[in-house]
C-alpha cells in the first residue's frame, strides 16, 4: 500500500487486469489439458447462466470452454497471486518471492481444506492464523510479507469455502490442491519471465512504479516476534474477534455474520487512527456502491446489470492500490447484483442487508480499537492489513 505523497502520485494499475485475466485463463486451460479434477464444480443452473451470459459476446464453443475452465479456479488464483507478488516486490527478489507466494497459497488452501465444515474447529484455526499472521506482519522482509499473505489467503479461503467441494474426495482432495497450485505457480513464474522481457524490450510495466520512502537512519528494528506491547494486543484482539465470528458462521451459516466478519477483518488496523480511516473508506464505499446498484437496477436488469457490475469491479480492482473507497464500492455493486439475481429478495433487500451488516462490523472494529488498541504516539511500526470484499 502506498501512503502519503506516494499514494497521491500513484495511478490505477490498469495493466494488471489483462495480465491477471490471461494468467488465470492460461493456468486453468493447462489444468484442464492435464486432466486434473476441477477444484470447484459449477451446478447445472449456474453453468447455463454463465454460458448464456458469455454467449452474448462470445461464440458458444469458447463460452463453454471458459465455463469448464472456471472449475480450475485454484490454479488461476495461484497464477494471479504469483504474478502480482512478483510485480510489486523489487525485481532482484521477485522470482524467489513469487515461488514462495505459490507455496504459501498451496499451504493455506490445504489448511482451509482440512478444517472446512468443522464448525468451531475452523474458528479456532482462524483465530490462531490471524494471531500469528498479525505478529508476522510487523516483521520486516520476507517474513512480514509472507505472514500478511498467509493470513489474508487463509481467511478468504476459509470464509468463502473454496475447497468445500473437495471434502468428500479424501486424500485425493489434497492431491488436487497441490496439483492446481503447482500448475498455477509454474504459469505465474512463466508469466513473470515473459513480462520481464516485455519490460526490457518496450519499457512497459503492468503496475506503475511507486516511489518508496527512504529508510530513516533512526528507524528502529522490528520487535521480537512475541514482544509485548501494542502489536501483541492487536494480534490477540484480532484473533479472538475473527476466530469467534468464524466459529459461529461455520455452525450457523448466517450470511449476516459473513459480512460482519469481513468488515471487522478489513477495518481493524493496528492503531486507532488507521482503523478510523479504513472505517470511513469502507463505509462510504459500501454505501455508494449499494445506492448506485439500486439506482441502475431501476433502469436495467438481468444480464445487462451483471455486465455493468463486472465492468465496475474491474475498474475497482485497478484502483485498489490507490483508492480503497472505489474498490469497496465496486465490490458492493457486484455482490449485491449477484445476490439479488440469484434470490427472490431482490437488489434493494441485499443492498440494505450489506449496509447494515457492514455497519455492525465497522462498529465492533471501532469499539475494539478505542478500548484496546494504541493511539499513534504509542503505536509500534506495523504495516496496514490487506483488504477485500
């Protein structure tokens, strides 16, 4: 994340969109060609819906292949993460860091697979991962980067249930995860090598360079891993809140807990000021996205609205490094559109539900920050946590 003057000068990463999409499709196509069992299967109704959507702009043979490849989403996801990691770290460390990102992705997928559908066991695993990843994130270098990545990936994999369809496959499920992660890592590294030569020949980079702040001569080294202080308090409260919420979500399946938990995960930062800042950005973004989708849904509907939602999500994804509010608005537009299209409740119901659930999560994060976390003058040096929907 850029900050201060760097953030003001940063531009949207438009180039990352085609790179990630092509890398994902390449990994999924290769997995399909190798005959690996898909990690996610699409139901008949969803398949017809997606094919019908794609056939608006693509020949039926191509849309059918794309729907088939969607089943190999873990390979595409791994390839995308490897590509993005390699592009945002210094080029002298990009290859090693990217391979490490592929390995971390596979490890977190396996952990999510082991504890999926295990009720409060999933909550315990989530609490521990959030605790240790928060402590790792305040370290410098690869440990800090991989700690943040591990916490982010496990949380998303566990809460979204991306490995649940493999649960009945026994050890074969673990084999499929490893195979898809390996294919994704290979495709991602190959993509990075290709992008390197494109950069050498043309000077084009998918992600614009951002100025990095100069290291202060008086900068203190990162604290020891279990050092007492604000960082440890943050790790404990984050692990407890998200672990308990995940346990209840796994047991009850209540979708309101899902959105409350996501809001806590995104908003709660190591210090109060950053928590307030993230709360404002997320709150404004979600409200804007829900109001916009309600307004547009009154004029258009069906596949047209879904295409608009996908287009806005791609815009928000490109803006993520520089403007989280736009990203949050685009995610809300897409989520409310998909839920409204798939249920009888409609757009307005899901828009109101998303706003209220996120408001509860934001309130819990702010209250926790006020009661437990430090102000700026007491804060230890810690990076801001990544965020999602």
